[in-house]
């Protein structure tokens, strides 16, 4: 990752948009193609599974149980969209 701050801004904008909000003075609404954003990264299914695991742990650690479940359910659906693009190994 060459520009970590820009990446964090884009990821923050993505999740804010996905959850239906807009951060005042923040990165704004995310516009893009989820698949295209991850093309060429060498994403493997093992990476995706590990990301979902870590995401779930972080959500459980920082959110109420209901909010964590809602957010991780969204992340799982997003993972399903990315799964065909991820290589098997």
C-alpha cells in the first residue's frame, strides 16, 4: 500500500456509504466498483476468509452485539461478491 492515508479515507468512505451515512467534513460518499477495486491485488480466498474473521472480531470488540452482527452480515455479503474474483489457493 503506497498511500495508507488515502486508502484509509477510501475504506472509511466505503463503509460510511454502505451503512447509509455521510461523514460531515469527511471523505464523502464512496463511488466505485468493489470488484474492480480489488482486481490485480492477488486476492486469494484465504485472504478473504482471514479478513472476514478479523473484521468480525473487531466488530464484536467495539460494537454492541446487535450492531456487530449487522455489520458482519454486511461484510459477509460483500465477501460473497468478492469470492468469485479471489483465487482458490
